[in-house]
């Protein structure tokens, strides 16, 4: 997909006054093109009114630095990358499922735990009992952990309430997290996550109330940016997902899908047929699914944390996705049951070691492709003019080091809309 923003070096200083800030003596990983890091060895980056105004070689600045910006920062050779986007999380929830982790280690399967009343429903019970303030207090530390690693845009799903009041409460908490931290939060309604016990013998009724009552009401309240579903044998069927996606389309909401994690129900192709933003997980993705995603511009969101936690042995078909030109995003899938992973850096390392992505692919996957998976590619993901000035300064020699270190070392300096923020 071509870069939707103008050429960074075509922008000049504002007509009145100076740029707000100018970063000098840095190495830029711009991702300005569709291949490579877009490295500029002796670079400069300027911002104005929260957006990148100029990025390029320092020796091509249009005037002496002192005449261009109100604030000049000397990076002393640091590496600069776009800030990260975590495009798949379930980070608003109450309680944990450490006991189920122990059960899985003793041989119980994810499906068996779910059918016995654990799994998602365990978290639903705890989340329903929590007040909005209690949910916020439990969830903010997880969001802060991501922010400390350089994540300035987070997708947060509902789906642990499974009644209208609790789903609303989760989405309100997600909005509050964005406001409290000053970062971008995209909310996703995941009503078709699991069948709640009060609807155990009324499956069709539950799908109807989700699609025809809850979704329109929550969308009207401004709480929903996208719609998701869990398309699996232990989740919801393709026909049920289609009904939900049809309703989302009537409301003007984009869709995405948990697809092909445990089996192949052709969910990825289903989502792509709706011009869906993304299909996520994809361990059982077929060749036909890959081609349909490629034809419709649907992003593959890879979630190595869940693959690792569930001790899966069948990785997503990365080679096929790569060959077909399907953008591959990398995300944490932060959730209490199958990916208790509040670290985008560890997810990037896992994607390299478990899925054989390259360091460039995972860095692009947590920036450019992740932004596209949320429909935000015009706003973030690259260091080019017109994009939001969310960027990171790293005391590293090369971009590959971001995937090389296992875990959250080192920590970056984090800039949001051109302002450095304290992540401690």
C-alpha cells in the first residue's frame, strides 16, 4: 500500500514562527518506503502542532537549525523509531487465571478448561463484579507497562462483560485509559466472545441481542471504533459472525476477527470479504485464506504470546503471507488467560524466534502494519511529514537490537505528539 502521507522532506518551516521542536544528531528508522528500515544515518526530525513537519538528512535542512525551531534536542547518535502500536489487546479485565495456567501445565487443554466453566467465563465473572473505578485501577498498570516500552496507541477489546452494562463499563474504562495516559486508544466491541451462562440454552437469542441491541446502543454512545468476534468451534460460527458483521456495516463500523487459531473455519476469508481491517492469530490459515486477505488488503495480526502460552506447535503460515504480500502486524494479545503479556518487545522477539519473522518485519509489524490493522495508517507508524509526532529514542546501534533483546531492555525515551513523557 503506498504511503498516504506527503514526502517528509517536502515540508518547509511554518509560515509564521518556528517549528515547535527539532531533533538533531540521530539515526532515523523512518519506514518511509514499503521495504527496509528507511535508515537515515545523520538525520533530523522536526515537529509542529503535534505532527511531524520534516524528516531527512540533517545536511538538507532548509536553514540553520537555530533559525528553524523553538526547541532543539541533540540526540547524540541515538536511534529514532516510530512509536509502537499494540493492535490486539484485551487489557481491561478483573482477576487473573494463574490457576488455569497451572492446569494447562498439568495436561488440561484450553478447550477442556473452557467447557468446564473456566477460560473466558472465569474472567467474565470477575469483570462483572468489578466497578468502573476498580476496573480502571486494575487495567491502568498494564497500559502503563506498554507505554513504558514505547506503545502510544493501544487497541482494547471488550468481551469480558457479556452483558450490556459490563460491556459498556469495559469500553468506558478503555476510553478513560486513553485520556489518563494521553495516548491513542481504539476500542473494539467483542460481544461474540463467549456464550454467557444466562443464554446457555438460547444461543440465537444471544446473537440477536448482541447484534440488534447492544452494538447499536454502544455505537450510538461513541464507545465503539470497530467490531470483533471469536470464530471457533468453542466460540461462534461463521454464520453468526456474518450476522454481526452485517450489523456493523449498517452502523459504519469496520470489522476484524479472531480467526483460525484452533481450527480452520475460513474466518480469515470471511473477514476479508467484508474488507476487514485484520484477521488475528491464523495458525490454521489456509492458502485460499491468504489469497483472499491479499486481494482485500486485510492485515494478518500475529500473536506469538498466545502461541507460546498455549504451547502450540503449528505456527501461522508466515512464508505464505510473505509471498502473497499480506502485511503482518505483531501484537501482544494481552489477556488474562492465554497471553498475560504486557510487553510488545517480548512479543516482537517471540515473533522472530517462534515464527521466523525478521527483525525488520517485526519492527514494521509493531508500527506500520499495526497502525494499518486499526485503520490508522495515515496517522501513525512512520517517521514522515504529516504523521503524528509519536516517536522513540533508543540507546541502540541498530534497529535489529529491538528484537534481539529478550524483554523490555533497554527502555526508550517516549515522545507523544512531540512532547516527551515520563513513563516511570
